[in-house]
C-alpha cells in the first residue's frame, strides 16, 4: 500500500510537470466562432481523423459536423482547430486548459502535502520525544484545528488577504494555508507511532551504543513512520485539490485566465451551461479521477490493527465539511 501511494504521488507529479507540454494549444488562446463548440470525437473509419465543425446558429450556439472532409489530430498542426473535449465560453480548448491546469491544481496539492507532512512529522515526533509542555502544546493546537470546520477556516484565511494578487503569490499563500490546516492529521499519527516505537528493542539498542536522541529520532523513529506519513499524504492530496477548486470557484483562488481546475469549474458554474454544455465539467471528472485513484491505491491492502488504532479519521471529512 505504501509503495502504491508513493507511486501515485510520483505519477501525479509527472503529470503536473508535463501537462502544459502535452496541451495541443495555448491554454489562453481563443478561437473566434467556436464558443461552446462541442467535442469532436475521433472517427476510426477515417483514419482517426475528426469531422470539422460548422456553426449553424450563432444565437443558439449550435454546431454541425461537416462530413465531407476530415481533420487530423490537433498536435499535428491542423489548419482548423480540433476540440477533442470541446470549447468553453471564450472559444478556448477545454483539453488544453485541462492539461495546463494540472500544473496549478495538482502542483498546489503536492506542494501543500509536502508542507503539511514535513510540519506534521516534525511536530509529532518532537511532541512524542520531548513530552511535557511541548507535547501538550502541539496536541492541543492540533485538537483545536481538527475540531474546526476547516473549509470555512480556509475561506476566511484567504478572504482576509487582498483579492487581486499575482499568480505566484496566490500559489504560495494557498500552499501555506493548506499546510497549516493539514499538519495535525500527520502529527497525531506520527506522535502515536513514535511514542509506541521509542521503547522497542532496536531503539534501546541504538541508545545503548551511544546514539543521541536526535540521531535516534532521525535514523530510527521517523523512518518507522514512513507508512503512516505516506497514507496521510495520499489522503490529504485530494482534499487539497478540492479545497483549491472551492477557493477558485468562489473567486478567491487563481485569477482568470489561469486554467486551474477550480477556475474552469467557476466558468462553467451555472445551470444553463451544465445542461447545454456538459463538456465544460471536464475538470470535475479530473478531480474525481484523482480522488478515486488515490482511494484505490490506499485500499489495495487493509491497514494493520496498530496503524488503524493510531491513525486519525480521513482528512477529507474535515476539509470538505
């Protein structure tokens, strides 16, 4: 299970890095006359070509296929635009924006997961090792954050900041906010495991050979928590992606025309668009796919009883309520 979770995180990181390079068009490019153009499915009988679209009614935004000729794949430099997943309200290719948006949505989720796991692992390990006031302060702070409706806390923390900010600043601020609200899930599990492992024979043997407390913590106790940390990281990733989508949907995330998945859903967020142009919900399908793949990787093997007792409930429940 740990290997599958780690492999999934690596695969998602690769997709986030390569997404913009795989896009057939620039994510911000608008094609005049193709507003809300429907998807153009490949035709196997035509050598995997597609039929071009002809605008029949500009007012109703109704298109028809021109079956007298075919176009090649968009990556081959077709003379006319090819929309494999349709176009949005500005005539921009949904597939290109979806692929380019992986860098923002998944990239932000991975950076936030890294920050939350590092902060949670360090604080949880220190709380279990030092005990006393350190343990009390870390655990009471974690308990306070866990009982809060975290999605509203994230909204409030973002809302008190200026609404108009550069994209890089928005990315950094949201990563910090997500890390702050996510570290308690990691810290509680790490603290429980470190408290359990510190009296095991291999730890006592390391101490008897002269290893100091920091070396024992770094070389022995934290590696014993690797499985717990990987599981919590895999649980936090879809929660952070959903949180970014929520912020962007309400206008507190990435500004237009940046193609994050939440920003794309905000553009499609009315009943008329959902009924007439359902292909604009492609980002919702991408979010579902990431969440499903994460849960599938985690459920490949049932957790051990010790892990089940020491782990906290899924952070998805707290971050989405």
